């Protein structure tokens, strides 16, 4: 039922956002006299295990408020009825809308604490997630040996059931593939088991049990003693794809699809140096002539796209529906039609591409570089002061490139800028600060968004009137155009001196890992492509709008960037349903998403949100943009009860958006718009708690452990040769 109107009038000053679900019913309570209030916050009981940390990381990435109770802390609060709930006036209040436990009966909780937790869950219809457990009757499953499977899940393709895809996993198409990044190492471990006879257990994600015609559960919903538990019977960490595919569904399940937070899947890629030539790696010299080779290493033919490469790019974009932003340097473009086939082809297809200002000639916009020493250093004047590129020179480089766009009829957002090598921004060890002339030049040219290197600075920051937009470097190097060149340089960087490499990996163990040399003919497709796909997909599935970047050289000759892009798109497309499209934001749009998320993180403490019956109320002590996710069909309703438009935008089978509430808007936006909170499907017993052990039940198998700390090399975070 709805809150009585007099209660609304007594609310504290501030905008009240209310959302209603037309089919929702009031949740049952232990007293059933007063509709309870459910605060929108998750309780995470953390024992430090990888699965709990993974769920906490997903909550954080989506912006879902949560309280973490550290089981390893000697000063942690005791879980009691008072810790979990109280009353506001006569209204019972649940302080948490969901509970995450390491397993159904974590060792760090006492029996009394577990009893209090179960009573709380029954009284307020709060759902519990068992982050990782084993198959046994205490969670509604047969033992995994009766029949079942215990062991590695590497390379297994699980499936989300039709029932799950109609509910909290509605964003999935069905398949849930498990990673197999290294054939020599077991990375995933778990239990496949069938539901216990008579148990109220629904398999949500399952896989075939080897040697049988049965499907074993990997994620399932167990209803017992008037409570609902999500039972996950495999181990994982936050970086593994199998978790990332189901992570959003775990949050939707535990919160009943109603929570603060905003989650999308983003994938943008910038192509730097368009119209220019890029230097070429020397396989014989293990260096790049013109960029650090010793004397005597002959020059190589530079790399530049052809008109045929533009045709291929356009056809690829048409096929995949993914734009690749062309970060161009107009100094390399011909000024007269008919004198350069590449320029002519780009201009003929100019409306097919998104364009980015990469400066006129790609100069280094930081300090004046002194190459008389290795590594280079910043040049100084006679007084010892560092010399920097002047403000006027920077502004001219920006202006000349935008002037070309105007003359060529190219549509360009002049507020966006990518400097060559992200220069002008601080770059350790040589430049500890930004070029002091950069901010003024950006202001002069109206630049509001400037690209930065996410491997150096992952968080945005302000420079004058502009804000940085961190971009992820892809380990498809700027100075290669063939698979053999890419693999040879990769081998040089990531193999030890004993294996013929540079030893860079040995000298930097904190940031990279040495590998064995890979074949120049097969290594790119067999090793680099799967690795780069996994790294990029982590960002895509992590609610991360930061763009990726590569170079025009990677679209030429062997066109080595496309297999990586295709791998990401294919893997995403195989798992996700049509209601969850991959988004390709511009640099400005990426920045807006980042800024919203950062502002929300800083202002969460100012916001109060709760569900009462079919009403969701969001309040703030000051003006805050609050991310809200609700079930499909939720509508905004006016203060006097009139139903308004459907709330938010549709994504992943839900509705979500940012809504500004509070502050100076409180007088104008006294909106009471209801939202639903479903009732439990079972009748709660009076006091009984679930027993988590049974007669002759074996101890938890020793093999139920955290996944090995393995995964792709951190090559996506280290820039040795990107330009």
C-alpha cells in the first residue's frame, strides 16, 4: 500500500522522488500491521575472500551504496536485531535491502548473529547472497557426487535458464562462458549439483554434469524458512569474465531490481595519427628507427593507411555499427584534391566517421626535449628553469587542425582534444607537472575535454577549463602494421634476457610479467588477440566509459586492430541480449558519464532512499544527481498523485537514469512518485532458523578455495611504445 498523504507532508525539506511499479504488492512482515520501510543500502559481510570482494567491487562500480562489515576486524559491530533494523515512529525500518555473506554460515559470525540475520531477512523479505559455497543439502542441493561434478570449470559454457532470463538475468542471451586464459593452470573451480528432492530450489545458471544427462546448478535461488538465498557454487574473482557476465544479475536479484546506481556497457576506440605516417619497428634491430635506435640500424619504410584501408574501415563500421573515432593530424592531409588518395578517400566519406582533433602536426607539447641523454630529459635555460612549449604555439596547433576541418567540411567537436603522446600533461619521470602554458592555451581555443593516458592517470582532473578524459592504451603498438612486427616487439618487451628479450619485464616485476617467446607466425592470433580481448572486455563489463586507443598504423597492411575489436564485439554479442546494446560514447559523452559517477560517489552520504510498499522515496540535504535503477514500467508521479511519464531509459530490461533532487530545487520538486517492492513468495515461520548441517554431512571440501591469482598479463597498463 502507499504511505498516507499526511506522512508525505511531514517529510523533511528536500526533493522527494517517487517511483511506482504498477504490478507490485506490499511485502509481508512479521507483524503485518504497518508497511515497513526498506532503506536502499546493501550489507556486505566480508571475510576477505575473492568472491565477496568481487561483489563489493561490482556494487562500487555501479554506484550502489553498501556498508561493509569486516569479519576480520576485532572492533567490528555485533550483528543484532538493533544493528539490522529499528523503527521510525511506528514504522519498522530495515537498514539494509540485501545481505551478502561469504557463504550460508560464515565462520566469522556467531550462531546468535546468524539467527538475528535470518530473523531480519524473514521480517522484511530481505534477500541473501551466498557469495561462494559448496553443494550440500543445507543450501538446497544434493552433494556434488550424487550425481554431480567437483573440479575445474575452465572453458565450460554455462547457461542462464529461461526463468532467469525472464527475471534478473534478462540482459543475457543464455550462454555464460567460463574463462580459460592459461591451459596449464586451473583458474575456475566449482560444484555442479542437482536440486535436493523437495527443496524449493530454482537453478538460474547451470551447466551439464559430465557423463550424465543432468544439468547442475552453478547459481540458484533457494527458498527456505521464509527467506530467499542466492546460492553460488563456484569460486571467482572480480576480473574473471564469468563473474562479470552475471554480476549485474546478482545485484538485480538481491535488490529486487530497485537500487541506487547506474550500470551500462561501453566500448569506444580512438584511432590516433590519421593522415600521418608512423615509424616502423625493426625486427632485426629490436628498436624503432627514428625513435631510439642506435646508430647503424637502417631506416624502415614508415606506415601509412591507404584508400583501400579507408574502404575497409567504413565497411567494418557499417557491419559492426561501432564507430572508430578518427584522431587526425591535418598536416599529413593533402590540400589539393587528387594529390593524395588517402585524403581524397577520407574526405569523400567524411560523414561516415567521428572526428577528433589530434593537433596539426603532432608535436610534443610538454617541455623542450633534450635527447643528448638516454632517457631524454627536459631542457633548461641558463638559469636552470625548464623550457616549455609556449602557449601561443599550443593554441596554434589546435586552431590549424580545426581550420582544416572547416575547409574540408568535416564535422568536429572543437571542445575535444587529443595531444600527441598526451603531451603537455605531466609525464613521469621527466615532467612532474603539466606544461604551465597548457591550461591557458586550452582556454584560448575553447577546449573542455583533453585525452589523458589511463595507464598513468586513471581518474579525470581539471586543467584550466578542461577536464582530462583517461584513455586505455591497447597493446597493439603504434609502430607496427603486421602480425609479425607486433609479435616480435611484444616478445622483445615481455621476455627475459635469457630468452632473447630486452629484460624489461624482469626489471619491472610490479607492472608486468615475463612470458616465453611466441611464434611470429601464430603468436599474434593465438596469444595477443585473446589477451587483449580479455583486457578490453574487463573494461566493457565494468561500467567503465573510458575510451581505448590505437593508431592508424594498426588499420593498415595486416589491419591487426580488427581481430581484437571483433573479439570483444563477438564475445559481448554472444552473451548479451538485444535489450543490452554495447554503447559507443564520444569523448565528451565518456567524460560526462565519469563526472556523474564521481559526483555521485562524493555525495552518497547526503542521500536517503527507501522503499515503503510500492513507493520509492529519494531525498537529499543538498542538490545531488542520484542514479536510480528500477523495474520496467516504473513511472514518475506528481505531488498530487498524478501519474507521469515512464521513468528513465531502458537498458538491460530495467529503467535507470540520474535524477537531481534536493537543495534549491526542494520547493519546486516536491514529487512523490511510488515504486514497488515485491512481497516474499512464502509465509514466514514464527522463529525457526535454518539448520546448515545435516547428519553425516561431510566437512566442506578442501578444494573450495579462492581462484588462483592468475589472469592476463597487465600489458594493457604499461605503455612502452605507444605514441
